């Protein structure tokens, strides 16, 4: 039950925070989308199909509530949630056999790449609307990418604990194992 209901609750909660609370508290060009971070984290921890599903839900609701062109955020969230799950998802038994440093590095690089792709798509959309290129856009793009990566890395273990429960510990395995029975 926890694995089915909690991701939807987290997605809706992050969407509500993104659309109603955060814009009134902070007015900056460096605001990172909490909803996008939640979709990426769910894709990495639950797999590509869950990343697509929650990307669809979050993107469509964001398009409807905020007033973007219908389908813009939906397509971006679906594609990047799927890619994040495809690249960085590892089942629990595989993840428990790997060193935590490798698992975190892979996740961080995935989050960075997905955030960078989102920023490039938004910048391309903005360029075709304004036909302007300025240096400050690239600086903002890099800063938001690093902030989104940091947010995903901070929220990842918390959201995984809420959706999956307690994780398995790292177990060192060797090539020589004793076979006790067949």
C-alpha cells in the first residue's frame, strides 16, 4: 500500500508547494522545481515506468494549473522521468551489492544530466519565443542545474524511505562462496 499511494501523495504535495507556496516566499531566477525533482527521484528509485507515470501526472497538472501550453511540461516530465529510471534504476538486490559511493555517483550524474536537459529544452523554447541569446541565460542555466542536482540528492533518500521503507545494507560478496545445498 505504501509503495502505491505514497508516490502519488509526494507528487501532489510537491506540485502544491511549487504552485502555491514557493512563488509567494521566494522570487528569484534560481528557483528549482520541486515537482521535477520528485519525478526524477521517483524514476530513479522506482523505475522507468513509474517515472513516466508520475511525470505524466505532475506535468499535466502543472500545465493545467500554471498556464503553460498544454503538453509542454507533460512531455518533458514524461521523457526525463523515463530516462532517469532507465539510466539509474537498480533493483534492491543489485543495489545492495554495489558500493554506496558508486550508486550515489551514478544517481548524481543522472540527476545532473536530466536537469541540464530540462534547462536546455526550456531555454530553446524561450529562444524561439524571444529570439535573444544573452550570457546571463547560460549562467542561470548552470546554477539551476547544480541546484536541481543538489535538491534531488538531498530529497532522494527521504522520498525513498517514505515510499520503499527501510533499505538493505551493503553486503560485500566474493567470488568464493560456499554452496550448502542444491
